[in-house]
């Protein structure tokens, strides 16, 4: 018990130090407010777009910036919509500013929406994986800005999984909104670095026309332990879930629940017919999952809450052991992966599924990633803004 409380105290003090040391770009108003004078602004923001205790929208309005429009990504402007739930256009009741959805009929700002807009500001907390859709919204926003002669300003934020690079590279046939560009599953970049990469590698159309400004953070390195003060999405409630997310999200392409509809999403996984494991849970509708997989059914599987957060951070790699074990112990291996191919979209290739089905060891699977990761590491160096 003493060790437990010592660990909690250590993490509290460490996080407090990191929050005091790292200054997200949104807080560095002296760098970007002068660039917005006399300009009409649109924002790509959500509930994570905070400047201290105030939202970026309020900060800009109080500073006299004309905010014409808000673009909302997956989960919506307030961050309350379920994963995959379409977001509708609306109006912010607090400010009266129109909200245009980028997770509905269209995922890219239209030319009509960008009329009379001088600059679009992107400020959203990412978690460092290729399939976390905020970075794919950034790509479409960058392309729309380039094609419509609108400036793009990215207010950079820390990547809580930015201390490592891992996983298979995305192969072109598996391009989707959970993976649009040839980067690894864990990309090791901030959103600002990715924006530069999108333009520099011409991964957006009309890349040469993009007028991009990245406002950097202060005090951040890629080895910084940073626990976001606001949960990035409804089912990533804390740092443990964020650190486990790159590994556990692959289960979303299988018949296993990842704990949506429980108090510990992405910290446990299971299914009603799994014959092994150390835990059981019953998904029920909640604020982050109105219709969770296996609603009301007992799921059997594994609980990862006992793994210390600092251990997960220090591990700094994907863990395939849980996925491999669940497949090997599954009573219906031919029905383990979803028939819609979503697992391959998440993995970025079909190879990983085949490797698991054929009993390839985790070490051999990891070895197969290395040529692509080596090439990517060299490419990434050109766009790093932080040590």
C-alpha cells in the first residue's frame, strides 16, 4: 500500500511539473494574436482546445478576434458524441457561432464554408496514433486551405505517445479515415510536425499553395511525460487508457469489446464466448457509448488496470501479446476478425492479420516492421520541431 501511494504521489508531482514546464502553443498568445489582427478566423477545435481554464474560442473573442465559424471533428465541438457517430451542423449556444461538422456528410471544409475566411486555426489534442481521426481531419483541413487560398495556423500540443515510433506502415490499399498517409501506427509526431510533413511530402493536393504557420510549444521534448488535462475523447478518460490505446484499439477490428460502456475503456477487453482471462465486465450505455458492443452481456477477458502508468510509458512499444493470446485461445478463430476488414484498416495492411492467423511470433512480426520504420525515422527527422 505504501508503494502504491508513493507511486501516485510521484506521478502527481511529475505531472504537475510537466504541466508547469510545457506550454502548449494555444497559451502562447503573444506569438499568434498579432498574426490575427484584422483577419476573419475559422477554428477547428473541440473540448480539448483550452488555454488554461478557458476555451480557445473565448480567449480569441475576448482578445477581439473575429471568429466566424467553428469546424467540429469526430466527437463534436463539445467532445460528447460517440465514436463513429455522425456530427451534425449546429450553432454554439454560448457564442452564437455556427458550427460546421467535419464528421458528417463531408470530412473536408467546403469552398462555400471557407468564403470570406482569412485563416483557419487548428487546435486539438492528439494521442499519437494513425487511427485517431483528429490528425486525418487536419490533413483534409490543410488540403482545403491550400485549394481555397486560406491560411492555416496550427497551435501545437504535446503528443502523450510521442516518445516512440512503432507498428506497421500504412499501405495504400488500406487507406481510410483511420489512416490516410504512409506513416506507422504510432507516428511519434505532434500535430504541428505532422502538418509540416503533410505539406513537405505533398500528401495533400496543392501542397505548394498552402500557407502554413505552426506555432510551437515551449518546454516540450519527445521524451516528456505529458498527461492531457482534458480527456482527448469520451473513451480515453486517463493516462493509462491513452498509453494502452495504440495496442488495445486493434481489438476494435475483432469480435472483442474494448470496454466501451464500462468505467475502464481501453483498459480491459473481452467477449461473451472467450474461455479464458482474469476478469469479466458488462457493457452498459453511458456518456461515451450509447450502444456499446455486447450491451448487457457478460464479457470475459483481461483487465490491465494493475499495470502502472510509468511502466506503460517506459515500455515505449506496441504490445501484441494480448491480441495474439486472445486469437490463440478463441474458440472460433474463423470468426475472430470482423468480416468488414476493419482490422486491416486499423493495422494499415492485411499482413498483420495473416501473421496472427498463421501463428507468427510477436518478435517475428515486429522484425517485419523494421525496414519501413527505418525509412520513416529518416523522413521524420526533417520535420521535427522538438528534441
